[in-house]
C-alpha cells in the first residue's frame, strides 16, 4: 500500500477549506492545509465580514437623521475618521483570522503558510513567500482556493487606475467621488456604503437594470430607493477608456463611455465580477481543464475527474456563498471519509444583499417560475415603516410572495427594506419546508413589525 504524507491535503484556508480540514482531522486523519495568505479566505478577510463592518459604519448618518426626527435635535455625526475605522477593521480581521488558525491547530490540522500547486495527482509543490520549496504527498486532495475579483481587459487604463473590491478596505483615504462599474450585489453594496460615508457615488451599468438574476420588482424597487438616497445610477453605459487628468483642483479619473460621454471621479471601482482563482494551481499536471468561466468542473459530490481530488466553494462557481461552501465541506467529508456519499441540495437557499436598503430573497423569481411553466399568484406590498412614517420619510419597504396556484406552496419570497437579511432567514425555513400560503396566513402576526406583512398579504396581483 502506498504511504502518503497526509490523508487529506486542503489547498486554501477559507471557510470551506477550514471546515473540511477540521472535520476530517476530528476523524483521526492526518490533515494539512496550505494557505498563502492568512486563514479566513474571502469572507473573513476581503468580503462579507469587513464589508458588513463598513455597512454598519455607513448607516450611522441615516440613523442620526432618524434620531433628529424622533426629537434628538442635537444628534450629529461629526466627521468620519476613515483611518480610525480602517485600523479597527483590520485589527478585528486579524483577530478572526487568528481564531481560524487556532481552531485548525486545536483540531490537529497542520497549517502551512505556502502556495500549493500540483506536481502530479498525489503530489503538491509547496512554495513559501521566502522562496522555499518542498514536495508533499496526499491520498486525498481538496481544492478550496475560492475566487478573485478581476479587471476587464477591453478598457485601456483600467489595469493602471481601476480598483477592485479587494482594494476598498485599505484605501489610503476616502475619495470625494467614486464611479462604480457594475450592477451586481458587490456594486450596489459598495454604492450604499460609500454614499453613507459621504462619498458622491455614481453607479455605471451596461445593462438596462441593476441586479441581473434577481426578481424584476426587487431590481426596480432597489434602484428607486438608491436614487431616493442620492446615489446616481446610469444604465446602458460601459467605460471604454480611463485616464488621469489634472482638471479641477486635483488629479481625477476621466472616464469615457461607450456612447462618447465622459465623467470625472476621484476613483473608479470595478465591481463587475469575480472568477475562480485557479491560476497557479498547475491543473495541467493532473489533466483538469477549467470550464469557460474558469471554474473546476465537479460532479454533485464535489469530485473532479479524479476520484481522490475534490473541489468546493467559489472555485467551482456553483453557488458562491460562504454558508454554501461550508455545507459543501460537510458533504465532502461525509462522501470522502465516512462512506456516505452526500450531495448538497442547492434548492431554496436564502440570500441577503447588504445594499441600502437591504435585500432578502429565497426561492423562485417570477421569471424563473415562468420559465419552469408554473402557474403562480403574486402577493405584494409597498409601505412606509412606522419609523419612516413618523419622521415624514419617503423610503418604502417592498415584500413579495410567489405562490404556486396548483399546490398553494410559497415558491419565492423577496424583501427590500431594513433588516431584510434578518427576516429572510426564517422565511427561508418556510420556503425550504414547502409551506403553503394558507399556512403562512394561519401564522399569527407579530405586531407592530414590518415582517407581519408576510402573513397578512391577501390581495393577488394580476400576472
């Protein structure tokens, strides 16, 4: 029998890789994980966590506005200290990364600070930042390297001057104006964040509506709410050239659009997409070819074309969410080491977008229901919350249920408004359980809350 250095070797210490390594080590297996950065991955170091802290910071100005409306006349924000926030944010990320490392070590996992690449199907070349190199062998290998933002190649000047989402957490200073290129969840989240921190924000999107893939009513409602807050959204525009200019009091970016128009901004953030981070893995050595999106092809059990090599998380480009990567890790351990082949169920996964206002969504959109040939009813409402109405605000919450006409099962729930991310978690339980509209209606409302609207919707919208 061949003897290997490790029973399992994990490439990447993000959320999925860490969970898989810990669970496997707890089974008594010899496990190592290679990470060229700090443990934590996209979510902890350059995604969900630091971005949520930025959301909290950016919401304070609106909270002060509400406070004034509720009688706190002297309430004010004062000046926002970006350097102070950035320092505290980075310290918290360091703390969380250290917890990830400690949990790995406690479980018996060897943590190796190195870049891993394939030498062959069972051997990996580990290269440290100092240039040291060694080869290790593993019986089973898990690829969990995640994804990475990219800058488009068709626009001259982008490589020199464009920012990605990774750059936003450590800007030397906040710009006074920012152009954000893209219309997905990262783009709208950073638009809300930067606007809330006092930056003049313009969102540039080449499509007709932001948030492609979301329910159309959600897309429209969020766009109107963002505009109400003062964020400029310009659609069907795509930058074709960036260059620095000395127009005005300081150097700015001159952005030329595909329609010939131009605009100036201090900085340009490209939030137009992410791709699997497969470069440098030397996949050619094991005969694995990424698909057209750069993702590693896997079956429903996360296996590649080699039965002992698996891949989970964003590198597979299935559903790029941290909780999904963690569930895929659990399924991987069941499949690879517990003789219990397990495929994760991707149906009806609740998600949140921390735009301002937030989006919470689970289940089918109208377009998806139509595509599936499902006859459905729509129940929806737009209303001002008690808090907003009290101060005379115009912002509105939007809620929508999509219900199967034949079975009465609630197929989709879509919310735009404060705390939508919190509300959608429990709505996700109901949709996953395939509860009917009658069962929703039979649930007593919690009053006075915005969420009570979900169980009091009576009127169908004509479809």
